[in-house]
C-alpha cells in the first residue's frame, strides 16, 4: 500500500513537473512567435482572420524560432502558441482599422522644388514669407532635410519661389495634387492611424509622392493621374465609417 502511495505521489509530481516544463518552454517560445507574426503583415492578417494554415506556418518559422530561442521546438508547441496568439490579437485593436474622417480637402495643381541644403539657401529662406504672399487658398510646405530642402507649393507660386532664391534647384516636379484627410484631435493619439490611412492607397497601388502632416490632418501628395482615384477611396472610407456610427 505504501509503495502504491509513493508511486502515485511520484507520478503526480512527475506530471506537474512535465506540465511546468511545458509552460516554461511556452513562455520562452510565445514572445518570439508574437514578434515574428507582428513583423509579417500577411501572416498577421491570415492568423487574425482565421485562414492561416498553422501547421504549415509552424514548419516555416520553426528554424527561426529555434535560432532565436537557442533550443529545439516542436511543431505542436508552435501551433499551440499560434492558436493562443490568435485569441490575444482578437482582443487587441486591429493593426489596420477604419479611421473616422472629419473632412477631405484637395489642392491642385502642385509643384515640387528641391534645393541642396546650403547656408546660401537658408539665408534667403528667412525672407521668403516677406517677399512672397501666400493666401489661405494656396498650398505651401517646406521640409528641411540633412542634405536637401524640399518645397511643395501651389503651381502659381513656383516662378515666384524660383526668382526669390535665384539658385538652381536640384529638380522640379509638376502635376502633383494634395488630398488632405482631417480628423478630430483624439484620433491623432490612436496607434496606427497613419498606417491605416496609408493602407488605403497601398492596396490600390497608388504611388505616394510625399506626405505632410499636422496634429489633425494627414496630406497625401500624389500625381494628378491618381488624384480622382485617391479622393474616391477616402470618400468611400468616410461614408462607410459614418454609416457604421
């Protein structure tokens, strides 16, 4: 009787030990699996939308997980981790979500003028606004980079800017358009707002020439040939989100 009791106690402890080891291994594997999934957009969508073949994907990431955890892992443990991760991600805010757009504004035609960042250019920049009147109807933004200064402006301002600086630009681009997406201040503090808006144009294969932002506005600079399509996409998003709410 005593031997049976000892045997049962040993079996119980052994079972608890095995379970503990599995949990410890899971803790080490799971953050790595999460990191991999969040780094692969297609895998993230497949997992969260329920159409991922977890076994196939587990085989795919197994070498990476083993390299990162410095130990051997089983396909079963990876599938369990993926299944657990799917439940966790379902509770979180989606990586790409519908942004509540307040207003859509447009500006065109626009030009882009790029100069080399130099002391001579910066000296003349100080007096630019004194010499050139910019109305509320105009579009004007300037970005000072480490080697270049990029000006995007209403095309009617282009010649005035060129005459003011009297420096040969690195390049000039024409036929651009600006689409401004406005939203309320609380939206700006929401993670992945810009990413969600960019995904709208990315899925439509629209090339973004430049991006300009303020705390409550995100402006897409596109070629005029993509203008109508871009406006149509964001107008649809605006309608769809407002209909839901």
